[in-house]
C-alpha cells in the first residue's frame, strides 16, 4: 500500500541539537509502535527525510536506500549517526547509492546532507540485501535489523532446551521472530499465547513464522503500553538488554515487572539472560520463588513462580 500523503518523514529520534525536525514530520521507524512504514511511501514522493541511521550495516544501507527511493528529485535527506555506530561510513554508503553528500562532524556524530539527484539511483542491491526473506538455517522468515536475525541466539537456545511443555494461557514478551513462541505452541495444552515486540519488522515476521490460531501478536513497547495481560499461566522471555545500541539493564528489569503483573498467583515466568545481568534481585522482589533451571555458556535460565 502506498501512502502518498506524506511529505516530511523522520526515521528514529535524531538528537534535537543535531537535527531540526519539524513537528509535522511523520515517524517511519519500525521501532516506534504505530509509525508509518517507510517501505510504503510511494517512489519520489517525499520532500524531506531526517534519519538517525541504525547501527547495523545491512539495515542502514537498506533504510538509506528506502529514503532515497521515496524522496523526490531535489528532496533533502539529512542522515546522521554516532561516528562509532555507522556514522563514519555514512558518506561512503550514500556515495555508493549514487549521492554526493555534505558531511559535518558534531558531538561525536557524522551528519550527511544530500539533495536527491534526478534520475535512477543504484539502490537495488541495498534494497534487496536488507529486505525480508526466508532463511534455511533458521527455517524462518526474517529481516536484517531484527534481533539475531540470521542465527539462533545462545540464550534463546538454552531456554528452548530447558523449557517444559507449558499449559494454559501465556505471553512471549519481546517475541522477535517468534522462535520461543513456536516452541511454546508445540504443546497442545497451551490455549492462548500473546506475542509482543517493539520492532514492527519482528512483529511482521513473527506473524508469518507463528501462524497459529491460538496466538495474537502485538506491536507495542512494553515500557509504555498497558498490555491488558492478566491472570496468565506463564510468560516466556529473553529480555533485551540494549536500547538504541547502549546496554540498558533497566529494560530487562521492566520486562520482569511486567511479567509479574501479567501472571496469576502460582503462574511461572521462564526467563533466559546473560549470566552477568543483575536480574536476581528484581526477580526476588517480584516473585515468591526463583530457581535457576539451567546455566551454560554464559547464560542462565530462571523459573520464577508468582
Ligand atoms: C533478546 S531479543 C529476544 C527475541 C526472541 N524472543 C528470541 O528469543 O529470539 C529481545 C526482543 O525484545 C524486543 N524489545 C526490545 N525492547 C522492547 C520493548 N521496550 N518492548 C517490547 N519489545 C522490546 C526486541 O525487539 C527483541 O526482539
């Protein structure tokens, strides 16, 4: 579906002191629930795009190419990123996409301004490299930029190896591609499973990968949303511990509190985490009994009973 009504778009949250984004610019980041899809903007339709470019190389080249595809000739792109998280490569990447840029260094960022030239640009390789696809090693649909998009995360692998067959209604908080959800739904005693993720690409891929009538999938930020989940029998999660590229242990702690709120008394949280993360105290505060069920290769699996 094409949305031709947009004129100004912003991707992510560029620091206000580095990019003067007008209040009317429409958010197109997949990490902001409810935002528009940059992929749906019609070719040559946008007048201006501001972008805090993501750190992953394939993902960044894809979104730069999407922005240039959607910009009209003479339209402006301002793309910026911290120097050590892709910023140092922005000008070169834009040049590979057929665009010269004026580059500026400020506050540890590289800021590139582009006026989209007339005519066709060499965008196809970047657009196809970053697009959703099915990959055989996971046997799942996935897209660069999603957490662990092309391999099984070792923490998730340990949880999969440890998880018993679950029963009743539950949730998968931070569902990613739906790897944990698929394993949970293999148990016929599971009656319902709500999957939640802040990444729209993950939600779209989980819809394709899970496809089970007992599942429902929500694009939401666990920190903000009242998910309306109550009296659940179980929650599974491999919580994130990064936000915007920086380690954020508080995020995982919010996941634990949200899980505790969503469970019925006696319900269980199954959580996998990097062993160095300080989750024991929060688990102990929110749950009656906490047991380490597995520990290997730097990861731990907890069962916490409410
Ligand atoms: C460590 S990954 C686990 C993904 C998947 N469950 C797996 O095992 O492969 C954590 C997931 O949480 C999502 N996430 C991060 N912050 C979130 C938030 N505030 N609200 C909801 N989901 C979030 C990420 O997009 C990511 O998919």
